[in-house]
C-alpha cells in the first residue's frame, strides 16, 4: 500500500524520528495507530456504558424529585465507609 502524506504530516514524522524517541518512520506510525486503537476502544466502552449511565442518572433525578436526598456530609461518610469495607475485603 502506498500512502501520500501531506507535508505537515511528513514533518511531524521527521521531527519524531529526529527527536530520538523513534528509530524510523514505521515506529512513529505504529505508535500513532496504537493511540488511535486505544481511543476507539474507549469510545466503544463509553458507547456500551452510555445507556447504563443514563439509567442511573434518571433514577437519581426521580429520587431527588421524591425528596429522597442525602445530606452531602452523610453521603461522603457513606462513601468512606464503603471504601473502607472494600479495602478490608481485599486484604
């Protein structure tokens, strides 16, 4: 496969190689593709989680509308206790 790079793209690759961080243009592209793959994987994860997160938010709003609220200090203390329990269980 042949790819025509824009001059700006070639300059970035050349700069990366000259910096000494990469031995050749192929390594620069390998790193770039790895970064892109990570972003795509993250987008897949967030897409899958979007519905679950939206459901939690909707539930929270409904609880707030019914007056089922927790004082901020009490909520922080509850989270601290839950964390302490998790840490204790992990050993």
